[in-house]
C-alpha cells in the first residue's frame, strides 16, 4: 500500500539556520502531497501542498517541490525561527486508493534554539 | 474563521470503561474523518463519512469501536471497552465535498487509559 517516510528526528537547529526535512513516498496512483504542522497540544494545520509533479507549495517561508522522478517532497526553510518549533508531518492522498484518506509519515520533531 | 470542534479535549478512563468523543465539522462540510494518533507516530484513518454514510472503516477495530454521524453533521466515536493500547490522540477532520480537498483538523481529544 501507499506509504510516506520522513527523516527521523528530533532535529535541533539554531535560530536563522537553514532547514531541510526529507520526505519520500510510495503510491499506487498519482498522489497529492502535503506538509502538516502540529504545535504542542494542538491538532494538525496544513502548512503547504502540491497536487502535481514540479508544483511548489509554499507558506510562511516554507517550501516543498513535488518531485515525481525521485518520489520526494522535501520541506525547506531558509531561516528558521523559535516559533517554528513543532512536529512536521508529510502526507499523501492517493485517488487510486478510492478514498480521500491521508497517509502520514511518522513525523519529525523540530526544535529551534534562540 | 470556521473550525472543527472536538470535545472533550482530554479524557482519562480506566480500562474496560466506555468512552465517547464528539466532533462538529466546519459548517457545510460533507466529509468527516476520524484519525487516531499514537504518541510519536503519524495519524491513521479510523473511519470516513460522506454525509451520514460510512465510506471507509477498514481500519476501525469494530469489536470495540463504533462511529456514527446520524444526521450527516456532527459525529460521535465510541470505544467500549477501552484498553490500555487505546491511549492516543483522536483527531477529527472535515472537507467540504467529495473531491480531493484540503482536510481541516480539530484540536483533538487526548485519551489516557489507566
């Protein structure tokens, strides 16, 4: 079945550092790809998404590009802030599976130190 | 901005007891999802409703879990009897229609079974 693999955490960076969180996927069909963020004690919030190859999703300084050839959707940010500390989830939804469920990676915990 | 509402936010129960969680999706959203998120993992779909009908409950442990959405609006997820392994965050999400759309998540109910 479909699956998502994220780089293992936790990831700890200093403020203003460059961030990359790797995400790769396997899917039967042609999925849409998502990054969700979960702040402590809260539910998931959509950070960005991409629905077709070479699309770039972006929001709040974060970016990710849908790479079909490498089945990847890596999350990047040029200069992180303390407020970016959270758990980040890569996810896909695959029309070939016949339902709209999201399949999530295991999450990557990010901590930004001042 | 409209949000998905969930209650209670926290629930502590003893094993073998019954528990119930409630979700009210964003007004007008036809599709509702219940996910379970075990600590340190990504969410996994338990059940998906389209209006009042179940679309996917293949991962719902039906011997102890039940879910309903009688009028196609709010929904209840029940566990009876609760087991220690049910300790997790239970997340509700909704989308407007039947298309491949962004899922909006509620804050979740954190369940602890003692």
